[in-house]
């Protein structure tokens, strides 16, 4: 992992990625931490996942210290800044793990041979935005794919895909942050462990692009999630809407 | 309650959708009530699906007879809440819709035949989602330009076409993609009508009513279990 680096944009996803990679013996050779300490603040809503596989309240700096990681700090939080590109080029990595923070521009992608991203959907038929909700709505499950990024949206070759059935341990309140981070980081660990041994699969089949989900549909998706949870209250919103 | 989403200023950027949190029961209840109220207002002023009548352009692709039939049946049920036969008179509406498209200078839907193809509707849905508003286009230099300042009729026609496509969607994923755009389009229309003072003539009011009823039915399909929808089921 010496030439594998993480670009850490402050978020719960970045925290999950970094902690779970390190715990699983996949310590990056270097991390580039973006933004100020003020950007790297936890929300109270970030509760631990059921398996305690990461601690959402542990800051990126704390994790870096705990695992004695080699850090480069870039004050600008912009994932397409020239300072980040320069920092990446200076490290000369063979793989950069992307933790989110925006859409990467071609110039940023060109700063390293490969950028790895975990998309919460099956590819190519679940491209685009908020696919975690669409997965629940359409399949009652979430599939996440690790891929090498390309300039086109979610068009890159796929390293691995994993399916997660809707879990009673997920919640409507936590899906957008802690559960999403847990799902993606689970696939990231798989991908980092095996990416050198596999040839990324070019996407074939008919692509489908999804756009930001409307709040009403999101509500239905989360309602289906609650339906799988016997402890949760189930409200049939449809009955209300169609009455 | 819906002003957060329907306020005319915020709709200009559509950011409310980009950053929408989980709004829960209160939001969905407010959404339902707002739509129900709009339907009631349209019916009060005399809008009817019967008046709208012909949604089936006789020039629609002949090899899609099953989907056309399914839509026909659906509209009859929607209009009457029964299986009673409804007369379909295609002439006036197809003429009106076709001319209106030309008037709006929307080159990609000038072709009347193309109005009825899924591919064209999906293309417009993607434009709507990606650009935020249907009237926003890009000129040769990449700048955003407004091509149709009187956008309400354009959004209404696109909404209707999208609703039609969603009703007769070939599979669950396609249905959900179309419904997602349709909800946003109808939010936009509702904001224009409620807040912007955009008037709808009698025919447009009938088209809006038919679109709203289709939206409600598609919502019903999705919320009762989209994963169990069978391929090609349209009613």
C-alpha cells in the first residue's frame, strides 16, 4: 500500500474509509487531508454502526495520529484545486482513494494513474445521484461498486460489486451518513485488498442515469427500509396520497 | 409547508432538491394536500379529463399498440373511476400540441411522431434534470441562455409527456426515473401557478388535471411496491 494514498475530504465517509482500511491492515502510504480543522467536525447524528467497525466521532486527525500515518495537509477543501493536484503529483501514487467532496475534473483525474471511487449502485444500470435510495426503492437492497474513475459520470471500469440487503440495523435517520459510509467502506476494503489481482471490468449493458431523488420518493424508499425493521413504525403514505 | 420547495426564488436553482433532507410524514402530508387542492381547483373551474380527451395521437407508433391500449384503459378509469368507455377524439389536441411545440421553438420535440417515443421523452427528462429547468439551454459558447421566457406551457407539455411515459413505462427503473422528474416538473408548475401568477387556459387546465391524475397513479404504483412491478404493466 506504499503507493496508495487517500485524499481525505472531511466527511463521515472519509472517516469510515480511513479507519476501516487501517484496521484491516490496508494503511495507505500517505494521506492528503483537505480543509481546516473546523471543516472536520462530527455531527451528533453520526452514531456508530451496529458492528462498531468505525467510530464516526473520531476525527481524521485523530485517526492519522492513532495509526501514525504520513500526512500532507492542503488547506483548500476544493477537490479540484491546483494545490491538491500538485500534492498528488508530488507523491507519485499508483492509486488514489477518493472520499467524495465533488465531481472530479479531468485535470484532477490526470494527476494520478488511477482514482478509486465507491459508488452506491450497481453499474451501469444505477449510475448517478442518490442511488442508495433508488436501490432501496427498486430492489429493497443497496449494491455498491468500487470503480476506477473516468471523466464521465460513473463510467469507469469496475473492480468489485457487493450487494447489501436492507438491514434492520440501518435506519431512516442514519442512511444518508453512517449507513452509507458503512456500505461504501465495506466495499472499499474489499477493493483495496484485491485491486492488484483483478482486471477491472469495463461496464457493459444499458446504462441508466438517476438524478437527485425527490423528497417524496426518498420518503417511500426510507419507508421500505422501516418496513424491514420490526421496531420501526410503518406508515403507508401511499394510502394517504392516493386517497 | 411546501414553500421551502416551491418558492419561486429557490426553484430557480433547484437547490432544494439537491440538498433536501428527509422530511418525513409532515412533508409528504403537505405534498399530498397541496396536490389534492390543486386538483380540486382545476375541477372547480371546469377542467376535466374528458375535455382533454385525446391523449392518443393517431400518429403514435403503431407497434406500441399494447402500451397505447393500456394508457387508453387507464385514462378511462381515471376519468370516470369506472370501466365505462370514453370517446377519444384525437384531432384537435394533436393539432394544438403540435403547433404549440413549434411555437415554443423546441427543436427536439418539433417532430410530432417523436413526441410519442420513449427515447425523446427520456432525453427531455435528462435535460430537465441536468439543467434544472426545461427552458434553460446552452449556447455555442457554453453560456446558459433562456430560450422560452413563457415557460409554463412548455413545462406543462413536457410534464404531460413524462406522465404519459411513466404510466406506460416498460420497467420499474424507467418508471421511477420518469416519476422523479415528473414530481419536480409538477412542483415547478405548481409554483408558477400559485406564486408566479401564470395563468392556464381551459385546455391547459385540463391537461394539468390529467397530468396530476397520472402523477397520483404512478405514485400509487411506486409506493405500493415498485420492486414487485411486472415488466410492461401499465395499469
